[in-house]
């Protein structure tokens, strides 16, 4: 098939609307692999999950060392959720991207995204929705951002929900 028919007019995969849709396989941290390589299955986009399902799936992916994929699940909640909780889900997705950067060895990106995510979720501290451990996540993000600035290179998996 020629590149015009496949939507690859400029060397990049595009959807019918012209938006970039990289169809290359990806590794477990979301990095593109060469075409034809075997990669990790991507999270389907636009899947409507309940907040409980979103948190359970994101936690599973984080526990499995796949923060990039957890970010995709949280991003769907951000883009499809009620306006009152969009900043919450955006911040949660940013925390997962921060974890992705840390796992890839990009500590500058990790620091930026961990702090940005903490800033987005902190306003939910007084009334945490869906049993999300806002206080714990904000502390986790800020503590590890500071640790990365001091030379640390490891990030433990966060717990998204409270113990109860």
C-alpha cells in the first residue's frame, strides 16, 4: 500500500482527521520500537471505565512496571470524566508520566511531571474522591521529585487508593 493511502503523508502515521497516531510497536515504557518489532500491547483509547475500574487498572499497570500504560488509562478518565474532576485525573495522569520519565532515566522530566501532577491533585486533599490517597500521592510525588534533584534514581510504585 502506498503512503498516501495509509495516511502516512509525512512519514508519520495519521488518522483520517490528520492527527498523529503512531502505530509503531512500543516497549513496556511506551518507547517506540522499530516497525515490525514485537512490542507490548497498547491500551485501547477512549474506553469508558468507572472511576473504580480506572484506578484498579492504573494500579495494576503501575504494579506491573508499566507507568506509560497507566497514564493512558488515567488520561481517558481525564478526557471523558466530569468537569469537576478533570484536574484530578489530569494530575493522576501526570504522576504516571512522571513515573514513566523516571523509569526511562529522564529525571528532569520526572521532577517536572511529579510536581505538576501533585499541584493538580492537591486541591482534592480535603475531600478525596474515590478513596484516592491524595495526601499520600502528593507527599510521594514531592518527596521523590526532591530526591531526584539530589541524585536518586529509583521511584517506588505509588499506591493510588487509601488502605480502607
